[in-house]
C-alpha cells in the first residue's frame, strides 16, 4: 500500500476486516454512482495508463471499505457478470437507504419488510449488476 493510501485509511478511521474488491465494468461511473446511491466517500482513485479505466478505487460505504477496478482481460482479469454477490449494509433505517438507492437509479428487487428473523430487510440491484441489501436490526423483546 502506498503512503497516500495509508494516510487516507487512517484519516477515514477504517477498521481492518474483510474488504470486498469488485471487478466491475465502468468502475469510474460506479464510484460516482455509489456516492449518490449509498453516500459513499471516495478514499482513492487510480486511473490506468490507458486513461479510460480505473486500476483501483477505494470507497467507504456506511463505515466500511469497498474497493473496485475495471476488468483487465489483458492481465487475466476479464469482465465476469456478478451473479452471486450481495453487499449487505447494517443500517438504522432500511427504508431510507432503499429509497435513496432507488431514487439514484437502482432497481428495487425486494422492498424492505419485516423478515422472519426479526429484522427489516430489502434489496436493490445497481446499474452495474451488484445487489445491495439493507438490514435494519429488529427490536428485541423485553
């Protein structure tokens, strides 16, 4: 990691843990979209030498880190549809997060509703094919 990224991570107060790294076409557009849809904050953006793709971007979403880049088939990283990925966000108001995402351009796939496990949960799919879930913890019985 570069000194600039180390400094940016410290400033953002990011915790260590599992960080999703998504290979996604039109990564620069995705970064800008995630700022609108999920209140993402951009930590780093590194364009590729071709000036058209991103070789790396890092965001914070709801306090966690997300990294992404464009596909680079010439280096063994081709574009592959995201079929089994859900980015789960633990939030205080699932409906508000859902509504903001849909307003920004996400497709609603499951409106937030009370689930059998006691939480409110809903999902959207963004224009880049990534599914996002919003989980609002239910109230505990006294």
